[in-house]
C-alpha cells in the first residue's frame, strides 16, 4: 500500500506522479511529524545518488558540498579496491580520516621527517593522514571498501595531488637533474594520472618492512578497532576515537551501535559539524535550530547525514535490525552537550518553572550522560 501524506484533517492523498519507493524510504519527510517546522536545509544525501567513478579494479564516489550544500565543513568518499588494486601514491590539501568497511587493505605513509609507516587494516580499523603527508592504499587478497572523510566540504576526490601527474607536469630536464640521471631513464613516465589501477597483491608486511628504513613516525597514522573499548549502554554502544586515544588525528569520531528501538540521546556538539555514514539498519533523526525550526529525516545503509554544529538532534533506530554508523567531527576532540544532563544539573526550581514538569519527569533527570537510551 502506498503511503499517504495525511495526518487527521491535514494533508490529502497523492495520486501522482510520484516515486513511491522514495516516499517509502523517507516516511518522515513525506509525512513529517507535527513537531517539524520551518526551513531546516536538507541534511541527507545517499551515496547511491552520487556519481561513481569506475577505474581498473575499483571505483570511488563522493558526497561533498556540491551534492549536500549544507556540508561546508566535511566531505566524504566511498571507495572500493579489488585484490592488489592500489589508490596511487598521492597527498591532499585536506586531512583524510579513513574507516575500513569491508575486507583488508595496506596503507603506506612517509612523513615530513622521512619516517616510513606501513600497516595492514581490516574492517573497523581507522587511519588519519594529515594534510600534505603522502600515502597510498592497496587492497590485500580479499580487496577492500573504505570510507574517507575530509575536513573541507569543498574537497573533491578528483583533485588530489598525484605522483603520476606531478611527474608528468615537470619538465623532463628538471626531473633528470632532480634525480641525477639522464632524461632517457624517465622516457616511460605515465602521461597522465593512474588514480586507481591493478598491481599484484603485495608481499607479507614483515617482508616489506624488512626492506625499508627503520625510522618510524612518533605517532602512528592508524588505530585498530580491536584495540578500542566501546562504552556499553542500555540499547547499544559508542566508541570515541579522538586526539586523546589517537594523537595524530585532527578529526574526532563517535562509532555508534543502536539496537532496535534504541536511540542516541538528544544532544548537540558545541564546536563541530557532524558527518554521518549509515553502514546498516534504518534510522531517523530530527534536527532542531533556532526560531522554532525542526525537520525529521530517514536514513538507511549507504546514506550520509549531516548536522551543523550547535544544532540539537537524536538518532533513533526505527527498524528491526541493528543500526551502525560512524559520526565524524571537524575538531580533534569529541564534545557533546546532552539535554538530559543539562536539565539535571540546573537548579530544579528553574527547570520546573521553565517546562512545567511534574514530579515524575523531574525525578528521571540524570546528571550523567547516557549516550544511548531506550
């Protein structure tokens, strides 16, 4: 049965034309709660609607400010590499936060002090490559898919600084002088970018490291999910990854797991925008802004959500399976303000007189944050 935009005496049927499947996927947009009001901008875009760049052995698609205009502070990329396939050696003007979604990959980094860093990562592992630090990513035997988040909404995956393009756009005599051999030795340089291309699956990491200099960076560029301890709540779990447990990062993250019926409590972030990627499950989120503005959105696997800093919101699992999503923030330390805690720590007479709460409601105000509630 097709949904109808009718609430009591409000609304009317919709005989079409319409895309019924989209309406079903977005019930709180098609039939918004009565509490929605005003002109909150769109805070949702699906990677399924993003242009997919197909390359030899892999692909990449991005959600930036061009796809989601509100997302000025952060942009994201979903990338797939087959077995042995490499995202060519490159660097960015922006910092890159990475999260392995599936499979395994190898990252290779050389920092500004000549330290070499190589690590093999699997699903749930995270990396952070600071702006300007060169690196590469290669799929291992089973290939990999990963999420990338950049600290600038205007980022484009199609405008990274690539080693092949660097070499193609330097005069050949300059290249020869730089490396100290005749120009003829550079006759086979690629004439343009390679970006994503197949190579053999790399040798075991121990063999690779044995052939490299021993100098390692003072702070690792990766952190393994198995080394993180989630906070357990009634209804789910949260894992904070920020500068306090991952010193190299300039972007904080909160990995959220929600059981059916549970929700991330009502809160806001005082100093950072929030970029969300829904890995699994079905969720909804209402976002509140000043002057009585509020809007409710629905999300499922593959969708991106965005919340500008200081705007209050929750994330609720409205499906029958678990919801999992990383939230990434454009500040190095994770911070949030919880509505329940704020009210609980305020003089009770002030709260009661503001909200007309009865004794039962006052009694459940909790001075401790509960990131996930049922």
